[in-house]
């Protein structure tokens, strides 16, 4: 078992932890952090699993770079939305009473 | 053969286009709407007449293309199709005329006539469908286009009736679809064919086919209002009179009955259906329906509801005829497709006239209506006697043929059913006639309208009289060429002679 | 010719996305309409090319798979490209008149719209697992941005919920990609398909496939993972809802289906296939029921999407361990279902938007008596409903027919009940709306007739979904064109 | 959050962990049938850059990168569609602390330089557009927090241009390659390296801009009425 494989297992653990956090946490920012944790886990699996035989593989590295950019974009957008939402409603979670008064669309 | 392929399409298109034009017309363009309506009805009648002539001399009109891999869309004008198409084209014209008068001052007329034409287009499609798949397409289209007519008035009662109508017919449609798919899975795509497909079916098919038959007939039985699938029909009476007339005489109920005819004759074939023992079940159901409908009709105080139960009973004559195993019985059943249509439409026209002119909906409100509205009442009387089966009217022809057919095949008990049913028919029609002609009016009419010289509006006056005349003519001239009976004998000779 | 078409297909939406970012709403509208026409021509051209010469692989940058990214241009893909063109064209045109130019943020509709289109085209043609991931993310972020354009708290909440669900789904997909790449060392779907066919078994990759399908099911809102869809689709502006329901959910399903058809036979299992099917069946039944219970018009339509999506997932059980002829039937049925649902649902959302505009309320009861004004939109709504109910002659009907045939032929008769029951239940919620419009009540003189364009567009879509049944055969013929491997 | 739910979720995700770990283990045991690293090093010569990761990003799988930048731009657009601030610079945050101000003045040029180096290094060792862009964005975020005047950044045409410049350059190059008669996204061999550097420079700028815009787009002022959502 190489070090890379250890990374992969660590990634799996991160994924599971992130998943747990994502499902049980209420606060939106915590959810988002849990999501980022999961993302890091996935990237670790991606890189670790692909090169555990000692050959450096540029393809997963490039994929992870792309993935990081995508995740950052999504995270940043999520933060913007959440702050705006907090701003308008004063709430930090999604679970409110579902019957709500809104304008027509 | 290009024109041959297109004639059925044209016949369909006339009412389809008419409906599209009417939908786009504003509410206040009544004159244009009437023109379009009647023009389209006349054109369609002419087209159907051309096709009838062609079919009589053995010409074939066929349009077919693949809708799905291995599944065809087929329009085909054969003798049986023309029986139904002719009936619906003729009655569409009369009903349209009637409806124009009936709805003269009411709102939502564009909507009404649009769906009305759509409904007739579907009926035409049902008549001309060349396989079960195509039949199903128009069968469901009919359901959809009649719903707005049933709920036309928008009252809670109408909406409830509409809901029940949908529950019944859509469920029936789903069962029918299941049957068609099963049949398709067993033997592939089947066009309707004189004599049916399963004359030489092997034992492996014979195990599954009765189930398919059961699915198909129970799906179709909903529209044909076979007991116990009839619940929607009396409720649907809340629709305006022309709609009820159309529903009972040509469109919905007949579509179901016609479908059963197609399935028995041209999918299974009379002989193989008989040899698989499928018809003996059906004959019991039909007999029960006949007696149940008649008996229930006795208890109705509302005129239209009484007529509705009468329809349940009468339509099963058609099914009964098929199940008598012999050509004579089959002819009796088929000819009733036309006869019942013409008689029942007369009765509904008259009921509508009483309601519109006098405000009379219940039977006990009709005392002395014969003096006030002699034309309508004469028409009603003729049609009622026809229903009872008095010679020489149309209904007599049916019952005569059915009786002979039953005796010929040794099913004597069916004659008993016929006689009992006729007695019941008399029992629920004669009191109405008695009230019409022999009771004196003591109280004012519930809600009377005056129309000048005639007893009622011109549009309402003539259609029932014309259909009443037809009721007599069909009976008297039954032996003439192109009479319904002659045509039916042509069909049966093509179906069974093999 | 082909390189031009491909460049046009991929380049035009991206370029237009940049172009429309700069001007204000009205000029953006003009630009978009020009672009729509161009894009439509390109899509049609590509379709005809494939219809004539068959499908091919298109290596981007000249690098063939597995080193580079190849696009798979086959009959199914171009059919979806054309479908996207039709629906996007309609929604884009509709939005131009529907959205108010005075609201400042509406100008951002155009760039997001074009990016969405680009992402969809990328997904239909994608044959590389990681590229599909990027395409999915692109689509998700666009959709979220579009939902949030509505601007109020409800829309933001829906957008956040949507974003979180979409991100989770994408991440699950990416995890699956990681496992599959670890197993095979390749990202090209065709390459992996060839490797899988060897006699070995790959349990690890099987887990990967499972996770990917799970993630994609979340993004497609398969019951019980559907919670995010109704708020998002219900609250967005109507053209946006139409785009999302008609196309966006189909993108993730499309990927799941392609994965399953390529790898499912070897990496999947009977239990997985049936489980997905059962989830789909539950979606059909409970989704329809929930749609029936909604009091707001667009929520009805949104829940109807949940139900209709359920049908799509019957693909999984109907293609696992059955003869090739049944696989063929199921594939065709599902493809038709996707197309007809896209057309019908887009028509329905656009029509619903018009109706809401007309009566000034989004409640179903507010429609009382509307049918006396004979609004075109109500008619479009009803026609689209015919397709959703699976009644003839619509595309929904032919799709249902094929699926019925497939379930019968595969011996999995229990799906017959789902298909038939689903049709009846959808009739219940469609007719509930229709029924409301027939109620005659007093005091309903306020009725605003929207501009003709707004009314005509849903009508055209609805008619297309209705007539799809008649042309199903030729449409399916293009989809099943022979494909030149490695072309 | 009930304890039961928590325990259940914990058990479920332990199961997820076990399943995934098992999958990783079985995959690690099996041989890999395709070796992409070999393919990459064989084709590196034609790729125009020496660093394999950059070659994969900007040549072999450049379509991924194009879409990735599109994702960034989308996030930026969606972000500014939410924003209501009139300027990227917030006068309320301007610092009057002269020490901080002096430090910042020394700090920023260094960070810029570092970003430039990262960009340049990307072609033959770790580094590249994204890293450089992030450093640049971080600089700008610091500037904003520190209150350095940034009047040049207003949410108008300039901002949008900044958002899209990298993407546009990429796109134009892609189209130009198609015009040249070859496949979409194929670089002409002679100028591959300059083109890649050009793209990277544009990307750096755009990435920084998007990240900055998203940082700024989150509302800080008290809410006004909803209809003012658009920038401008």
C-alpha cells in the first residue's frame, strides 16, 4: 500500500464526513463547508487512486484543478445567494414553515 | 388510388377544420359560425355518400402509414365503417341544426360548437379506423372532446357528472389500451379484417385470447354502458339536450358498441369467438343490461334520465345481436346501431323541446303537452312506439331480426328477454304518451317561451320531425337498396359468408 | 461542412453569452433572437448531416480519446440537440416578451440563457466522463442563477436548495468518475464500454456506477430525492421554469441513461435496476398525487414534472437482462417520452405563465370561468396535458405504448400497472385545472389578454407534442441510425 | 435535530465509508488497462508546453478548461445579478490607519509580482492561470478590506469586460483554429506556446475579476426594495 492509496482512503473518510455534515447540519454556511469537505475528499480519491502505483498522472491532477475552480465558483455563488437570502429573510437555514406569503411569482 | 386514400382523410378533416375555425371565431359571429357548421356537415354528408357508393361496388379506400415501428395508423372505409359513418354524418347535420336553435341565447357558443365538431371528427375516426391502434386514438379523442360538452353549463352538478364521466371512460380507456397492447404482444399489429384473424389459432393462443377479449370488451363496455359499467351515463344527462342526443345516438355509447362489433367480427371473428366460448358470457351480460336498463327506466321521473336508462337497455340489443351466433341475429344487432340512433335522437330532441319551450323537465309536468306542441309530440310518439317495437317502425325490424336469429340458433330464452324488454319499454313509454295526449292542462307551464307562428323555434321544430319520418321510413322501406337493413345484410354477408 | 456545424453548435451559444452580457435588456433581446435563428439553423443542419451520413466521433483539438475529448455525434444526440434548439428557441423568444425590461436584473437572463444552451449541447454530445461533469456543473449554475433572477426570498430559498442538491449530485457523480478512472485509467465512455466487455468483473467500478447514478438521480429529482424541484420550478419565472423542466432535468437523466446503456449490463445488477424502477414508479404515483393536491397552478405543473420524470427511470429495469429487441423498445419509448415531455412541459409552463398573467393570480381557483374568454393559453395547456396523460395521438401516448410493449415483452408485467395508473392520475391533475376553468361564477370581467406572441409560442409547442405521435416512426428512425465506431 | 436522526445518519455514512473504502481497495488491487500518463508524455512534444498538467489543461483537454471558465463567468454573472452595490469599492471601509496603509502599499506590488511569476511558471512547472488569478483576487480583496481607493472598478462595462476577457480570448482562439480549417480548438503548431500564454494571461485576469466580483456582490448595505436588484 503506497502513500497515494492512503490519500485515497483519507479522501473516502472526508467524503463520508462531509456527507454526514451536509445532511445533518442546518446552518447554510455549515452545509456549504461540509460540501467543500466532501469536495476535497473526492479530489483526494481522484488523485490518490489514480497514481497509487507510483506513476505520476497529470490527467487527474488537471481534472482536480478544473474541479477546484468549478467548486470555488459554485461555493462563491452559494455564499452570495445565502448572504442575500439572510439579508432578506434573516434566516440561516432552509427549514422554515413552508406555508409562506409571497408575491405571485 | 390516390383519391381513394384521401377521401377518408377529407371526411375526417371537414369536421376537424370546422372545429378549428369555430374555436378562433369570436363569440358574436353567430352567422359565420352557423355557416361553417352547416356547410361542413353538408360537405361531410356528401363525402360519406360518395364513399358509400364506392364501397357498395367494391371499391376500397385505404390510408396507412407507420406511426411507430411495427404499428400502423390505418384509415379504411369498409361496409361496416360506412354504416357508422353514414349514421354520424346524417345525425351530425340534424343535431347541429338543432343545437344552433337550442343554444341561441346562451353563452360560450364558440367553445361549444368547437368541441361539438371535434367530437364528430372523433366519431368519424372511430368509424374509419382500420385497426385497433387507430381505433383507440379516436376513441380517446372522443373522451376528451365530449368532456367539455358534458360540463358545458359549469354548474357543480355538471362538473360532478363530468368528473364521473372521466373516471369511467378514462379507466375504460386504460383497460382497453392494456387489451390492445396484450393483443399486439401476442400476434403483432392486426388490421380489421372480415372474418377475423383467429380462425386457425393454435392452442397456445387460445389460452391467452379469452383474457384479451375480456380486457377489450370491458374497456369498450364502459362507453357502451354495459351493466355494471354504466354509472356515468345517467349522470351525464345534465349536459344540454343536443349533447345528450349526440352522446346517446351516435357518439359515445355507439362508439363503445361499435368497438365491440369490430372486436367480435373483425379481430376475433364470429366463429372463433364463438368456439372459444367468449360470446356466451357476453350474451348474459347483454341480457342483464337490457332488462336492468328497462326496469330502472320505470322509476325515473326526469324525462331525460328515463331516456338515459332506456339507452342503456337499447344499446345492448346491438351486443345481444352479435352474440346470437348467426347471421340473422348479427344483422339485427347491427341494424339496431342505426335504428336506435335515429329513434333515440328523436326522443332527445323532443325532450329538449319540452324543456326549452315549456320548461318541462319532469314527466309529470308534461300533462297536455300534445295540444300545445303537436309536432314535437307526434315525433315523440312515433319514436316511442319505435322503441317499443311496434310494426312497421324501425324498432320492429330490430326485434324481429333478433327474435328470428335467436330461434334459428336455438336460444329460445333470448326471445323471452326480448318480449319482457318490450313489455317494460311499453310500461315506461306509454304513461308519457298518455300524459301528452290524454291529460288536460290545469296549471300553467313551468316556464313558457313563445316563438310566433310555430310551436317552437324553427331550428328546434324540424329536426325531430325529420328523424321521426326516418324512423318510419326505415321500417317501411326496409327492403329497398341502401336502406340500413339492406346495407347490414351486405356487411353480414361479407363477414360471415366465409 | 461538418467542422463548421460543430463549431457553430459549440461556439455560437458561448459567443452569444458573452455578447449579450454587455447590452441592456432590449438590445440583448434583439441579439438573442438573431442568435436563436442562427443556432436553430446549425442544429437543423447537423441533424440533416447525421440523418444522411450516420453518426461519428468528433475529436476536439485533434486529440483522440482517451488522451483528448471526443464528442459523440450520433442520431440520439442530434435529436436532442434539435429538441433543445426548439424548446430553447421557444422559451427564449417567449422570455423576450414575458420578462419586464424595466427590471434591471432581467438583463442577465440572456447570458445565462446562452450559457445554459451551450452546456446542454455539450452534454448531449459528451462522451467523456469528466467533460460531462463540467457540463453538468455549467448547467446547474446557470439554472440556479436563472431561478434566483426572480429575486424574492422564496426564489432565493428555492435557488439555494436547488444549488445544494445540484452540487451534491455533481460531487457524487465525480466520486464515481474517480473510481471508474482508478479502475480503467480512461475517461472515454466508449473506451470503458469496450474494456468492461472483457470477462473480468469490476466490483469497485460497479460501486462507482451506483454512486454516479445516485448523484444523477438527485439532479434529475427522482423520487424520493425530488424535494428541491417543485420550489425551484414553481417559483422561477415561467420561461425559466419551462427551460428547467423541459431540458435541464433531462440532461442529468441523459447522462445516467447513457452510462447505464453502456455499462449497466456488466457493472449493474438486477436489484439496482429494479430499485431504480421502483423509485420511478413511486415518483409516477406519488408525484401525480402531490400535483393533484397543489393549490397553485405552477406547483401543479412542477409536481407533474416529478411524476413524468418517474417514467424515464423505467428505462433501467426494462433494459437490464432482457433481449436486445426489448432494450430497443424501451430505449425508443424513453427517448420519445423525453421529447414529448420536454415539448409538453415547456408548453405547459409557458401557458401557465400566460394564464397567471391573465387572471392576476397563481391559484388554481382563480381560473374559474376563464374558458369563456377562450384564451389560447388554456387551450395550449390542455393540449400539452393530453401528452402528459399519455393519450393519443400525442408523443406521450406513443412513448407509453412502446413502454407497455417493452414491459410486456420483458415479462416485467408490474410496470404495466404503473404506466396505466400513472396516466389516470395525471388525468386527475390536468383535468382539475381544466375543470376549474369551466366553473361559471359571477364577477369575472377582469381578464387581460396577453400579447399574441406569448400565446402563440406555447400553442406551437403543444401542437408539436401532440403531433409527435404521428411522426414517431421517422423520429425514431434517425435515432437508431447506424453509428460508425471510431469515425 | 433529534438524536435518533443523528445516530441513523451516522450509521448510514459509516456504511458509505465502508462501501467506498472497499471499492477503493478492490480497484487498487486490479491492474489498470489504459495508461494515460504514457500517452501524455508521448504527445507532450506536440503540446507546446513542457509541464504535463498545463498541457492537459490547455491542450489535450482544453474543452474542459473552456467550460470551466464558462462556469466561473456564470457564477460571476449570477453573483452580480444579485448585487446592489454601486461600486466595488466601499468608502465606508477606507482605513485611516497610516501604518496599515503604508504596509499595504508595499505589499501589493509584491503580490502582483508573485501572480505574474505564477502565470509565467505555469508552462514548465506547477503554477498557472488559476493560481495566479487567485493571488490577484486575494490582493484585490485585501485592497478592498484595507480601503485602498479602487475607483477604476465600477460595475459597468469595464467589470463585465474584465469578467469575460479570459473567456473571450479563449473562445476567439478556438474559433480562429476552426477558421484555419482544422478542428475546433486545435492550435496551429507554430504558435501553440504564445497562444497558450495569451490564453493564460486573459484567464488570470478574468479569474481574479470573477472572484473579486463574487466577494463584493454579497450585500452589505441594509436592504432596499427588491426591484433594485440589477447592477447600475
